[in-house]
């Protein structure tokens, strides 16, 4: 009986201590500071290219960031100094229509230049060549995988490029809408999640190539995947985003802004958010589930 009594008292103490951790705490975060946000992911295709400019909102503000208008922005080829100016469509959305595919060339370095009043912002990125897609398949499973419901499950059949040190970002479009939850951010080094050199030039491992069905697909739904060859810096940036989005629970750390690769050349203390990256892009065919 003594042992049972001690066990009961111990559980009561632990329960009480855990409950005390749930007391609300008022934090003074100080006045919110607006920061310029620039998002620019530019590829080599003849698709219309976009740069999004906005101002940040306070952490506890549930509002949507509003677009911001700068004086001018564009991308310059560092080898030829050819400047491609982007046109403002409104609400901080800037666009450029390439005259043809491969207007932006593999292996070259490009700079993003943004002018806003007395401030000039700049960033540089190399355009890496993309990999190739073999096929994009689906299979109806009943019951579904790992206890999920029945439906169609997707598999991407593609290989890493030969040569160590390739970085990838997989973007899934479901019913023509890009999927942006934390669980939808899928990145890789070579054909896996880490650079161990064991799978160079091979098929992407199963956890990557079968990671596009967060819920089973139904008949009539569509799916498409883009594979972007990104820079190591973009890989780190996306990894930090995933960490922040999953930052919860007992051991969560205080949220913080993710460092940008865009700097203000006339005032380095003027911090910017967002990222600039040139990417080599390929896409699968669009599947229409039967």
C-alpha cells in the first residue's frame, strides 16, 4: 500500500506542475515594426515571372500583409549587364514576361535590384539546371496507407542529377492551387534529406517521391508537381520556415524572423524579409484522377 500511495502522490505532484505551466502570461512585445518583404523565385521557363513586395504585419496581428509599391525593380545578368525591368500590376505584384524559354540561362548569376526612395536593395543568385521527370503516377488503395482512408495515392518518379550537392524544392498543386501548409514543404539534398553521398543520381527516396498525398485524392481531382533546383541558401531558408511553422509544444522556442538574402546596400541596418532565388524548373503532367 505504501508503494501505491507514493505513486499516487507522485502523479498528483507531476499533474499539478504540468497544470501550472498553462497559466496565461502577458508579454509586452513593444510596438510592431513594419519591414519590407520581397519574395522573388524566378525560373528559366517562358512562364510569366513574378516578384511580390509587401510590408510585414505584427506577430499577433491576424491581418493579411498588404502589397507595397516601390519605385522600380528588375533583374540584371551579371555577365552581360542586361537589365530586365518588371512591371507593376498593382498591390505590390511585379511581373516580367520572358520573350522565350531560357531567357534566364543555366550557370549564370543574376542580381535582383529594388529601388525604394533613398534605399537600394540587392541580392544575387545562381541559376542551377533542373533535373528531369520520368513519370507521375497514381494508385487506388483500399484501405489507404498507414491507416488513412481509401482513395488515390500519388508517386513521383524522378532522379537526382548526377553530381553531389544538388538541392531541390518540390511544389504540389492540387486542383490548380499550390499547397502551402508546413507538411507540404518538401525539400531534398541530392536524392534524400541529407547529403550522405549514397544516392547520387538515383531515384528520390520513397519518403520524398510518395509525400504528395496528405489526404487521398478523389475522382475528378487534379494534381501536378514542380521540381525546382534551388541554391543551398534557399534550402536552408525553407528548412527554417518549416521549423518555425512546426514550432509548438512544451519545448517550443520563441518565434523569430527568418534571415533574408536581400540587403539594403546604402543602410545594412535596414533589415529586409523574404528571399530571392533563381531556380531551374520542371513540372510533371497534370493528373486527372479517374
